[in-house]
C-alpha cells in the first residue's frame, strides 16, 4: 500500500547558505543539487510533500502545521547580516492530510497538536527547502515538528503514520527530510571560500553514513545512528533518518547528488527513487 | 515518555563543546583562545563608574507568563505555578524599591546564535513573538527600549577580550521567549531599558556550554557597565534541572500533574540551592558543570555563569525566593544583592 503512495524521497540541508548570492563552491553545488532533486520529485507527480525539518524542533508532543497558508518574511536570528538571512515564504498546507496524520498519531497513543497561528515563525530549513525543491510553490506540504525529547523511534512511528495517512486520504506524496549531518560549526565569521568540514572525524562519519545510504542500507545507517551522533554532533542526533525509515520511502539505493560543508557542518543532498 | 535512555544520556554527555567562540586565526578550524585583552577603556573615576546592583536567576518558562494572563499575551489561563510567580512578585518589589536600576541585562538561551555572542542593539524592538515550541502558551506582543550605548559597549568589551561578538541591529529578528519571559516577569511594564544577549550554543544539540566563554563575557559585561556608568540588574534566564515530559496535560496548568521529573533531578537542584544559600559561590564554579552533567541543566547555556562572573563570583548568600517545577524542570528565582551583603 505504501509503495503506491510514495513517489520519492529526499534528504536535504536546511542551512540558508545554499541561497547565498555569493556562495561558496559547496553551497552552490548543494543548492544546485536541491534544485535537481526538486525537479525529479515534481516530475513524479506528487499531490503533496510530507516534510520534517529538524529546525522546527519542539519538546512537547508532535506539532503539525495546520495553518492553510503560512506566509511572510523570516529573519534568521544568526544569519540576519547576510542576504540569505532574510527569507520570504508562501506555503500551502494540505490540511486534510495533516489532520489525518495527526489523528493517526493520536490513535497510536502519541500526543499530536495542530498548530495554527498567524505569525507563527516558519523555520529556516523549511523555507530553504521550499525555495529550492518547489520554487513555484505548487506543492502543498504536510509537516510535523521534530520533538527532541521524544526518542528517535517515536519519530520513526510518526513517519510510518504519514504513509498511513497519505494512503487513507489518497495522496501521492514525496517525503522530504531537512537536516544537516555533522553539526560542528566554525565558530567565527568566514568568507565563503574558507568553508570546510570542521573536523576530519566528522567528515569520515558523514561519508560512512552516506555510503550506507548509497548502498541501500538505511537500516545499517540507523544502527550506527547513536555512535554517529556521539562522534559527529549530528543534527538532532539523526532523528531525520529515523523518520525517513518510518515512512518506507527510503528503500533501495540512494543517489547522493552532493556532499559538502556549510559553515563547518556536513550537508548532503540525497534522493531515493520510488521502488 | 521522555527519551531518557542511557544511550541518549551518554551521547549527550560526550558531545563536543560548542560554545568556544574566541576568535581564531584564519586557518584554524577550531577554537584557540587568545589572551583576553585589557579593557578597551581603562577605569574611570570611581564616582563615574557604574555597577551591578543585583543579579537574578530568572527562569523563563512561558508557562509563567501564560499563568499571569498579562494583556501582552494572547492565550488565557486559569493560573498555576503560583510559587514561582509569587517569587517573581517579590523580585519585582525589590527591583523597584531597592535596586532602581537604569537597565536590566538579560542572557537568554533561546536566542540561539551559531556564530559568536550577539547583543541586541535595536533601539526599540517591537513585534509579536509566537513561540514555535509553545505557541499555545505564548503569543506575546512586545515593545521595549534597548540601552543601545551599553549594548554596544558590551560588544566592544567582548570583542576586546577576544570573543566573537556581534551587534544585532536588524529589527526583523523575533525576540525569543527566554528573553521575553525573564524580562516580563521581572518588569511587566517594560519601563526600564534592556540589553539582551544571545546564547552561543544550542542546548538541543550540545550538552555542555562553553562556560569559560561565559566567564569572559561576564567580565566584559561588567566592564561595559562600569564605563557607561549604569546601575544594572542582571538576569540569567535559565531553568535548573532540565529533563521534562514530552507531552502535557489537556489543561497545561493542571497542577496535579506538576512535580519534579524524578528525585535525582530534584536532589541535584537542592544541592545547588544549598550552596547558593550558603554563599559558597566559588564552589559553584566546579559544581555547576557537575550539576549540568547530572541533570541536563539548562544552565549549560551559560546564563548563570555569565551573571556570576560579571558579579565576580561574590561570596554572598543568594536569596532563593522560590523553587518549583515547570513540566518537570527545576526552576528557582534567586537574588544576589551585593549591596545588602557587601
């Protein structure tokens, strides 16, 4: 059932540098790869995007964006001094899918919250992904927050319930997780050309995990999630991988289109075709 | 239930330190501290020097504002967490009657900056802060004045001391709930100018703040206060033990559900408070990292260390005005008053 619902999946970075007017080579390459993945996903004709961005992190229950049209300008609290620190957004939300997803989450014994507030600050990662994966904003989104106090396997269940909900309401969906890899930031202001993965050990771990994904071994990557998180300060301790696994969207070999640094952190653009 | 697996906690404890934000040589990828510089402005005549008249540990859970039902906040409640709110009531009285500050300086862990320490230099921040983690509790309209001269002086002093420090002058940056929470609860009228400092760490990624940085930032803050001649109150916007539930009751202020996350967390908070009440402030320097390790304490964001460093780690008793939990986390409102004990 899930196979018929999911038309592809992607893992992309959420740092805004990929939108820079004067990007570092790696930022430019990552942004280009995101555009390519967006093209691939849209070409499969999804009705909606199921989205998890680790930059919308929460701690109580699982929040589901329920505003029909979040729109505005977000000024990033760290990168406000750069062109890429001011981000316009105008998203459409698939309310029926979101409501079903939240209901399935409650039915599964977890706490779900529909989040519908004017002026709610959409996170940088969600905005960045929207700009590059779906520049015309044609695809409605169903998004859940990343609860950092819930265990990773809760996110895996939330992912599975996204697929259940999409099937129930008859949606063909693309699954997108917006996450960094290693999260070690360079602790000074740099020029784009100075960017590099902060530590060689982080780089080795990132490549090891990406190799597993490329080999179609997401389960193997998940087995190493805790060690990876510990060794490379991984974004949200790798919860996005758990979510992705839960959806069932990341089966088979992944296409790692790009990998490189963003201000010291590891970033990758990865695509899974439907199996 | 919360993720309290041993593996998670081990991982959290061993993650690298994030907040080492001293300026580095261009080729370096990691932190190398440079020797703190001398103050950019040597000491002025004693009568012209400002001073810190009090410091408060001022926790910011949005639940406390929500429970107060102030006009600035849209959600309505039936109250709750009174012990902490009464503690703040006493702090407000002392602030007005005894300390009469020119400025309140707050260090807040939810203005998370990835590169360096940022200081809000916007003269009149105003807007509506819908809190992404607790939007059902905090949708707050803020409008306050920044002491820009002092804010810029802190940046200058921090920079001179070797920290990466930035002036934040963009009025579009939303003010976070830890800044709003501490400042509202200390001064709901917002009629005292403010300086707000970011936290250069992300408590959700990293287990241990760069407490050494906070020493330097605290000392830089003190020098800036002295040279601008301000009577300053400092506010460290931190909770204590910080494991908490990952769900909440239908009625958020259902106090039948409010209690310490577990006895271990509570005991470690009490040990911290005992040291504070006894005035064993120097011992806190070694105890704070241990407390963080044991309880995932929010003081890992460095606000308490920043404040005590600014005050010179005074060997005076802290007056614990109240302690209680919010969604299981430990929270205390505490005053250090050098004028009363010095």
